[in-house]
């Protein structure tokens, strides 16, 4: 496109950020701190999946919070652990940079107003209840990971009641306001504008300006987020359709020029059912984790100008059955009645095993474990966890007086269940090492009838949620965050971060907080390089 000054632009800035969740806010803040003027555009009102999440940031290498808890860590040990988990999805130098910068990332977030605390959670949990803000959020204490890296708690939960994602985002949003970053809500980016030489120079789409339409859209947006969070998917889809109608009827065209770069931070595509089914139908019955803005629009924008994608088939299913911690003593079985994996593994890692085994899984345990788990609900479960575990343990569990009768109730081969549980109980009584690596204190015989089973299959139904999110995205240059074309050369003026981009967790999800940490890490990287307008090494 020639004659840029003659084009009609509704707005302009050095850097335009598409999407304003954790990745978008981190991108905008870093770019502004490097002296760039920043305009952030969001289809709704900001926050995205971040605001509905637990807000956990995976960080280590010796953060002040780890030291406060008396849990020493080093970048080397963090790198040794993560290298096992990431499976080469990013270069070693990128992973090393992430680990080296991790304590500074926490400091940067604290400077933005995010509050952390070093109170260590004393029990195994998928998410710590209020009062605990540091925990082992991955597989650090499980073999083979602990055999190659000294474990340390690296799940940093921001201080806040209930789920802390809202607290994390509001702090970043307030920091953006202090930085005088312009955020234009209710603006949907539908296309990228390129110059004649292919450089991305701006965005185009639709924006709401009618005051009444904006108020109605805002109220319905909040309701849509609530419904998507609590699995009222049918009503949520209706609401999203209504929001689209409001945008179509009352919006006007919008074009904004980016003098230095456009950065895509618009989330994954978990709420794009057709895209999920196309890429990996094994996850079609899961509850999408996030908001209706996670429909793949940001990835599609990158593809529209020739951006390459990778690992779009990589998704994660979260099958958490702790807390209560006592359930780790149970035995996780596949659909043939055989033992599936170490029950102490992170829920998303267990989800990988369950998907690979055909999607069927049951956790089996005895009366003693059941009674202990019931007693722990009040002490260990956050309110939202109680909403799941109370009906699960009291109403949805299967119960029988023998293994054989339990097998018939849950559809497993009776002989296989008896053999598996008999072998497990014999091992536990003898104090033998578990071949799957479960810690000895949790290898306890499950031989006191009656016996119980919880359905841990990969499916979604009321009371037994299986949350899922997508992990792949646009291929980016790992030094700068610029989007690469199919020829693996940078598309000038275009960057991506968070779940719009290939990143640390794109090979698999292995620890709570790794996606949000990647949002901050990749967002700052893209914001920095877009702002300075020249190659660099990505360090802050």
C-alpha cells in the first residue's frame, strides 16, 4: 500500500496489541516502558482467560517467595526440570533465558502491583486454598523428573480471594492505566493491513460507539464469561451469538495504524468447536477453558498474512481429583482394568495418559481412603473445589462390597480389576517400591470394603468437569517474538505472544501457571522488540 498518509486511519500508535489478557497487558506494559506509544484493542472488556483463571505464575530459580518459604531453587535446577517437560518445543537457549529471568519476572509483576506471598501449601493440591500462595504445581516431586532435577515449589499464586486470576489481571490493567496505555474495548480486529512490501502496518475491524449498545454489550459480555466459566455452554453460545448480532448492528468500521508493529495476543481456540474437532477430535467433549474470545481469531489473523502454525493438534485435558490429598492413595485404572500411571502426576499429565489409553479412566479406593478424603474436604479444598468434590464423593461415586461387583458397575473386566488391585495391595503390604514411582507413604493397601470408584474419563458432564485448552499457535522467532512465514522468515511488523504463539507449553501442559508465565515472558519479549524496532537478545 503506497501513500500511507493519504489513507484514512481512525487511530494510530507505535505498537498495537490485539487482545488484552495477561499476554496483551504484559506486551503493552513492556512496549510502553521502552518508550513506545501503545494502543490495546479487545473484543470484549479485557481480561480474557486470565481473569477467569487461578492466576498462577510458574516461576523459580530462587524467587524471594521461594526463599521466604525456605525452599531454595536455582535457574539450573529449574532448567533441568523444564527441559524434561517441554520436549524441545523451544530452543534450549530460550528455556534457559526463561529460567534465568524468572526471579526478575516476579519482581516485574510486583512492580506492576501484583501481590505475592511465600506461604507454602503443606499438602498436595491442584490449586491452593486461600492462605497458601506457593506450591508444587507440577511434577517436580515425581519420577523421572525428581531424579534429574532438585524439586522446588514454583507455583506462585497472587494474593486474592478464591481464584486469583482476576487479581492478577486487575493489577496489570491498573499498571497499564498508570502507564497511560490506551485500551479500546468492544473492538473486534478482523484483518491486518499490509504495505506493498508485505510489512504489517495496521489493523481493521469493527468497533462499538453507540453508548446504549456499549452498555448492553458490556452487561451481556460479563454474563457470557460467567456462563462459560461454569459450563453453561448452551446458554453461553446463545449469548455469544447475541453479542455478535449487537456488534453487527451497531458497530462501525475501524482502522488503526501501527508505526512499529502489531502484536497478536488473542488467546487459543478452545471455544472454536469446529477447529478443535478438526485438529484433535479426542477433546471434542471437554469443557473449553477460558472465554468465548478464545476462538482462534488471533491465530487466523496471523495465517491470513502467511504466518506459519505448529502443534495446533496439541491440547490438554485436566483431570484433577486432588484435593483432597487422600485420594492419591487410590489406584488409577484404564478402560481395561490395568493401572494407568503414577497417581501423583499433575492432572493434565494424567489427562495425557487417559487420552492415549482411549479416554476411559477410573480411580479406585477403599473405605479407609474414602473416609479420610471426606474429612479433608473442609481443610484442603477451596470453595470452588468443594462444589465439585462434595457431589463427587457423596453422590457420583460408585460403591460396591467387592472388586468384582464394583467392576460390573463401572464397566471394567472383573478379573482384570481384581488382578490389578490384588497386585497393588500385595506390593503395598510388602513395602516394595512402586514400579510407577508413587511415594511410599501413599502406597497404601486399598483392601478395606466397601470399595469406591470415581469416573476420571475424558468427557464432560455436570459434576465431573474435564477442562481443556489448546496449546499450539503461530510460529515465532524465539529471540524477538516476530511471526514467521512458511519460509521461516519474519513477517515484518507482526508479532505474537501467549496462546496465539508457539511457546513453552505447546508440547504439553505439565504445571499450573506455565501458560500464564509464558504469556508474561513471550508478551514482554514481543513488546520489547516491537518497541525498539531492532533485533535483540530478548533480555530485559
